[in-house]
């Protein structure tokens, strides 16, 4: 790795980490928002779903209009990050009963984040060909820690306004950091607008199989990240006592995935992306089933299972992105990445909404069991990818 690559690796990863705090800045303080805004029982899920819907809308528009391949990636990242920060900061103006305004601002935050996450992946892919799995793993690790960071800020004692403001300021800082990153030697030049760009981007078998695997992964991931804190609180209540601070514990479990993504990236560069991604999904799917067995148990039993889940539930994510960058043509790479993430985040809305519906019927013990379906299907997609794609030359 050259000194220029190391510099780009650090700057892009830190930019991603700082920018993604706005995603869960409201989710992390839901109990306080329920009092401040007068949220109804279904309002908690709505706050997170609005971000997901906004992200999906932004990603679909971006993919359809080829935005990620028409404009310089670093400039798109910077502008999108600033706009996402401003939308998130607008939450400070929401008053009691103004839930519609809150949803609109969360939607706008997600909309602009569609120009941050996939674009950051494209910037990183432009710097690495060898070691791309490691680089992408570090990016997803940064996303993971950044997404978890509002829980840590809350655990440090800030109220909901402090959490929201801190996340917004850090996102603006991310846009400034990205401006210092140069274009990588493998960066694809901006292409012309074509209506067929999406179809062309998804026309290769490898890109489609990587996307199918990503869908299985996403069925599980954001439902876990959204509701793990509530699950832990319910489990602690069942156990009676002995659990540490739930916000700090939630941060630790989610953030542990950052380490998992980095380790999985290094392993994937040596052993194959599909093998590592499939193995991660097999373990995380098993943890979703184990969540029912350990619910209400002492912390010494629940926490290790949750940490293993936190590590493996996201450790495969970067490899799906890396597979897309290696199987889509360079001129459609940005569109392919954006389309993959759009479809994945569209699917997350089903399970984010569905988990609390399960708890209403069966309780928190069984909240996560149905999430195992996604990893099972994802493992099948990765087995097929290994059969038909591995060993074929990849695009630079």
C-alpha cells in the first residue's frame, strides 16, 4: 500500500464515520422524543422508517438519473453531507405534536445520505484494486461505528438536542475532510447520461448475485441495529438486574461490527469474497435464532451472543459492494452500487416495521427469529456466486 493510498484510506473512512451519525441520531433518543414530541406507539418506528424511505427514494432517483456516474464523487459526497446535516439539525425546531415535520426532516436526511454512502464506496474503490476487500471493509466498519455513535453520545449524558446537534456538526466536518481526498488511479471518469444505465449496470450475473446476497444481509441488519436496544432493555427487565448501561451496551454491540467488517475484508482478499460473506451470514443467522434462547438470561450470557451478532451481522456488507465494483463495468460502477443499496434499504423497511409487530403478538423473546430467513437466502446466493463467478477476471 502506497502512502497516497494510506492517506486516502484514512480520510475517506473517517469522512464516512463522521457523516453517518445523522442516520440514527433520532433513533438513539427515541424515549426522549416520545415525551418531547408526543409520539404515538408507532411513531418510534416511523422516525427510523422515514430515513430509510428517504434513502431509498434518493438512491432510486440517483440510479435512474445516473447521478453517481455523472458527477465527481467527492463533490457529490460533500454537498450531500452538508444537506443531510442541515436536514437533521432541523429536528431542533420540531415541537410537540409536529410529528409530520419530524418525519419530513428524517425523510430529507435519508434522501441526502443517498449521495453519501454509495458515493464514498465509489471513491474508495477508485483508490484500490489490490486490497479492495480490506478497503471496503474499513468503509463499512466506519459506517457501522458512525451509525452507532449517537448511542454513545447519549450514553455520555447529552440530551436529545445535544445528540442531534453533535451528529450534524460531525457530518459537516465529514464533507470538509472528503475535500482533501484526491481522485484514485482506478477512479472511473464521469459518463454520459443514458436511460439504460440501470439495466446495463445490473446486466452482469455477478452483479445480480452480489445484489441478491446483499438483500439477504439487509433483511437482517437494520432491524437489528434499530431494535437491539429495546431488546436488551426488555431482556434486562426479564432478568431483573445485572445489565450495564443499555445505550453504551447498544453502542458497543453495533460498533463491534466495525472490527468485523475490517477483519472480514482482509480475509476476503485472501480466501474469496463469497466464502467470507456466506460464512458471516451463516453465523449471524444462527445468532438471530439464539436471541430467543438467551432472552431474559443474565448479562454474562446475553452480551457475548449479541457481540458475536454485532460483529457478523455487518461483516459481510463490504464484500457485496466489492463484488459489484469488480463485476460491473467501470462506467456503470456508481449506478450499480447505488441500485444495490437502494434495493437493500427498501427491504429494510419490512423488517424495521415488522419486528415491533412480532413483539405485540409474541413478545421480545421472538422478535428477531424471523430475521434468519434473509441470511439463509443470502448464503444460497453466495454459494451460486462461488460456483459461476469466482476465478473470472474482475474489472479494475
